[in-house]
C-alpha cells in the first residue's frame, strides 16, 4: 500500500508535443510504508474516475493504481 504524495501533469513529451489523441498523463509520486518514494505515470482521466487524490492510500501493482 502507498500514499499519494503528489500528482502533477506529465509535461515531458521529449522534443515534440503530445501526439494527437494520446491521453493526458499525470506523474504520481507514491510513498511506501518505509518512506521510499516512487514516481509512476497514470492516465489523468483514470485518476479522476477512481477519485485518486493527493493524500489517498492506494494499491499499486504493475502500472495499475487502485484506491484503498
């Protein structure tokens, strides 16, 4: 289980802009029970759909975030 520390818009498109039709992504900073931080990318719409916000407890497994 992790705590969501921060959610930021993913603005790293490399040399180009985001491809047309590509989903808006967010960078989610997670903290585990040992205080270790991890950053993962997730679709912004999925975060809204699952009501995942900063401070929430979540489960993370292989690029899948679920609210606890």
